[in-house]
C-alpha cells in the first residue's frame, strides 16, 4: 500500500476455492469500489483460527487494508474455512461458530483460563459496540429521564439491609 492512503472496508468474506479472504473496499476520496484477494496458505482443519487471523491482520502487505475489519470477523472467516476443510457444510460451520461466540449468562467466568476469559470479554466488547447508541445515530437521545413506579412492592436484598457490623 502506498503511504498516506487510507481504505474503508465495506465487505469481507471467504472464498473456499482457492482458499482466500476477500475484501471489498474503497480508497478514501474515491467512489470506486475495489476488491483485494488475500490467499490463505499453510492453513488446515487443525489450524488455530485466532492465530491465523492475527497473522493476516498484522501482515505488512494487508495491514492498511484490514484496519476497518475486526479481528473477530477474520476469526469467523477462518473458522468457516476450517469447517469447510473439515467437511462441514456452511450452515453447520455458522451454527458451530454462533454457539462458540454466544455468552452463557449462567457460566461462571471465574473458572475460565486467561485465554477463554479474554475471548468472552472480546465477544462482550463487540456486542456492546454494536448496540451502543452514538451521537450520530438518528434515535440518539442525550438526556433520558425515566420515572419508576413507586406503588409497587420494593424487593429487598440482604446486602442493602443495615447491620450493626462495621466494615
């Protein structure tokens, strides 16, 4: 990539034959849409999708083009490719990825190792960013005031009852 050029990713996908990541992007200041095909080499059904995604995102040849593509998106594309190499259908691969990327609210995250915990945090961060209202959003409201009903029975918890013990 030439220095000083910035690119805006519009779509990113995977091609099974030949194995490659396909990026549809625009150069800033131009209306022309371009396509970049990044071949996937040395990748098998036993490969680590996270590591492959990081290597691609940090590859000097592709780095400036992939700035607007999240690491999670690249991991998803690699997991779809891995599923294909393992004989799974696209629907099976998508369902498997969806199950792995869903946060179970009942899961005790204190029992997870550092790698799994980092994965869960990354999923939550991405979900937060996706749902967050920004100033530019059409339905953004700066100061929301909510009236809570006062006539209902208030539920009490053990921790909010005053006790004689000093902390």
